[in-house]
C-alpha cells in the first residue's frame, strides 16, 4: 500500500498538476518542500472536517435575522406559526448557501492562489450581520436585502484595494512583533473556540467572572428553574433560560465533554505524537461516529423535540434543498444612509480580520518571503477573497472570510492549493450530504482546535519581549483577540498602543535631540523598517517595467537614427563639400561684377 501511495505521489509530481502546484519533486521553481499529493488531500479533508460546523452554525445565526421573511406585527413574531415556518425554510436555504459559497471560494483560492487556506462565511461577522445590522427577526437598522447590498459593495471595494496592493502593504508595514502576536493570538482564539460551548464545553459563562467552568450535567434542575418551560429549552444545570451555558452547578460532568477530551483530544495527541498521518481527521470522525447513535448519553440526537428534528434531517442522508428565498433577496437601496454605516463597519472589521488571517495562515504554512515579508500570490489571494464576498452576498449570506481552522490542514502537512481545493470539493459534496456533514458535533472538533492552537502559539518565542515598546503592544494583540472573539479588535489594539508608546518616545527623542532615550533603546528595541519592494502589486510593477523598456527602446532607436545620419559615405560628403565650395565662388564673382 505504501508503495502504491509513493508511486502515485511521484506520478502526480511529474505531471502538469505537480508543476502547477509546485509539489515536492516536480522540479518547478519555488517548490513547496515536503508537499505530496496524498498529504494535500488528507490535509484538505482535515480542514473541511474542522470547519464543517459552519454549515449549521452559520445557518442558525443568520436564520435568527429572519432573512427575507417579513414580520407583520411589532412583537417579533415569536409565536407566529406562519412566520416561524418561513424562518425554518430560510434556515435550510442558509445551509445550502453556506456550503455552496464555501465550496466555490475555497476551490478558487486553491486553484488561482495556490494557498492551503479555506474560506466560508465568517463567525463574528455573521453575528454582527444578523443581530446588529438586520436585527433579530428584522428588528435592526436596515432590511436583510439592504444588508446584503452593503456586503456586495464591500467585496468590490476590497477587490479594488487588492488590485492596488494596499491590503498587502497594510500587513507588510506592521512591526514584526505585532505580526507574530496576531498569529499567536489566532492560536489562542481557536483554542478558546474549541474549549467553549461551541466545542468541548469546558469553558462556560459566569455572571461574576464572565467566564468559568462549563460542562454541566443535565440531571437536576435548580429550584428556580423547575418550570416546564425551562425543561423544554435548557439543560437543567444552567443558571436561567436567558443565560445558556452558564452553569449553576455540576460543572465538568457532561459526558460529551469527556468524550471530546479523551477521544478527540488525548487520542489525537497520542496519534500525532507517533506521527500517524491524518491524526486530527481520525479523531474528529471517531468522536462523530460515537455521537450519532441515539440511545447513548453522548448522542448528538437526544430524545427531545429539537433532537427529533435533527435526527429526522440526519436520516435523509442525501438531499438537496434549493435556495428559494435568499437567492434573490438583495436590495440595492444605497440611498438609505444606514446601508453606508453598515458598509463602513464591515470594511474596517473585515479588512483587518481577513487580511490578518490570510497572512498568518501563509506564514504558518512557511510561505512568507523573509525579505519582502509578503507571501506568494498575495494579490490573487486577496482578490479571490474579495470576489467571494460579493458572490456570497448574491447567494444571500454574510461576508466570506479566510478561516483560522485552515491551520488544522496546514498542521497535517498542507502546503499547496490542492489542500484548499480538496476542502472546496468536500463542501460541494456537503451541499448534497448536508444531513451528514452538518451533524458533526462541536465536541468532535473542539479537541482538534485546541491542539492546533497549541501549535500556533509557538510564534510567541520570536516576539521581542526585552523592549517594552514591542512587548506591550504584542501582548495586547495576543490577549484581546481571544477575549473579544475578534481578530480585528486585537490588531487595532496592538497598532494603536504601538503608535502611542513608541510615538511618544520618538517625540521626546527628537525634542531633546537624542538625550532622552529609554535605557535599552539601542540594545533591545526592534527596528521598524519599511520592507523592501514596491507598494504596488506585481502586475503594476510588470506594466511599469514594460513601459520603461518601451521608452528605452524608443530612445535607443532615435539615437541610432541620428548616428546613421552622421555616419554617411565619405565620397558623398566630399561631393557635398565641393558643391558647397563652387556655390560660394560663384557668389563672390557675382558680387564683384555688381561692384564694377
């Protein structure tokens, strides 16, 4: 079997596919060392498995906005059966569109940019879209269609900025300690996701300390929650119906939590310890397989009304739900001022979030140029991301972004676009097998996210901790990303604190003519330099070089013409001189006769 796999890898590397994707052994320039065809396929499936939860999670969040469904009353239609049926159908639309846009964008990222980075509608941005812009059941500042129009225009603005190279330059000019802190902060971020209620459930909410231990065991209700309504909506050990995942007692007793910790976390770690290929993917599917049977304490389909709905959908196995309601919902009403407010917010959050994630994933894969501090095909990658945002809006979903879960596939050995293309194909299959793939429980992927976070945090070793002007901004970036659940906020905090601390120190140094300096300024500070290379993207530089060559060629042709005029035949020159002399003599004779 090993010989067959090696032969397949060698054959693919020697083909056009191997040379295009720069597989190891292909002989192509800038070959991705260690990249093998089978490894890329496995890495792509791992990435897909770790982010497949977005199919159901994104659908649930966006469905809370009501989508294009219209509530005729002012009570948010909480008990309106007709409106509820419309929202339920809209949720199925969101499942289809989430899988479809993830398939399209991930495949294009791999095919055109040759990067192992997958894309899908982003968490955080979808919550802002659903709860702050559109509002719960349409109670926000603009309608669902107008919000999609804001996202659509955002994508085209991003495309313009990417073509000009501004998004790439934004990351390249960042101090290196901040760049390293962003990657480490993303590691903490995805580890926190893995530990939270959307993953293992080890961490829950706490009314006094904001976060605390989770993993409540659903056995007995607190006295204040003994009403039948609480039983039908919440596990018994939650504090109240308004505070899910806030444990009043019985912490760390959830059987699904321990299943995810041991089978999805410890077993996966041991497999990785012995370098078993596909360890993360094996762990995810082991936990999922154990969680699917119903009569067990760790089932994903409990015998409740909600569990029955999930199980009925799961039993369909293969089904396709067309996009009926949200596919034509976009409303290009740019005369509404609130649309522009939403657009500006999407822009500043998404440009830092997506740009930072793409850069960190490329660095994690070892694809960053140590001199220019840019990564291969950065312009194409950012253009694909921008195109996916606009296409996602046409399909009825919130902004598409690069997923930090791509790090799981990279840690499995993914280095080329084949990884992202495999992820895209898996999402395409998910469109038809949505009942299966949307039923991967959060505790199946939680352990994988924690393990990948531990791999990404190693960037902190290279942060300059010896100089406070570099250490404090890096630490703020590192800690604010997971605590605010937002990569952009961490980047903003790091950049602003860096400018304030080092800007004040620079002003004091200038005003004192170099006499007022931090004691260890020259020894320990990290010098900030503008990275080499042009701010312009490669295609602009290529056009400028071509224009310069054409100008040089034209000037050279003109010079040659002048030289040819000067370097004439000597005999013809003598004849012209003789003719000129004869004319001069004749002129003199005519003048003498006239004087006589």
